[in-house]
């Protein structure tokens, strides 16, 4: 029985991921914050989805900050 549950687990996680990807960010955050909102598997998948959704804007902001800092450094060297 243990082997069957291990083999079944990736399919369950894929089903959970499909279910949670259809949810809005607000629903995912609320489910993660509520003590009885999500079980451990759903909370893990929801956190991964939220990290992926927010990673794009964060990377863009970090690149802009780096570019501005580099530009300020060049200007300081030229003066």
C-alpha cells in the first residue's frame, strides 16, 4: 500500500496545482493565511504559485534599481 501512495502522489500534486492555478492571488493568499484554509500540500503548492506570479515584477524592479545605481556610480566617477 505504501508504494501505491508514493506512485499516486505526483498525480495528486498535479491535480492540486491545476485547481489552485485557477484561483486568484487573493484566494491563494487567504487560503495560505487561514489555519484551516489549506492542508500542507495545498499550502506548499499555493506558495510556489504565488512566488512564481510575483517573481516577474520583482526581477524587473531589481534590474531597474541596479541600472540606476550603476548610472549614479558612473556619474560620480565622471565628476
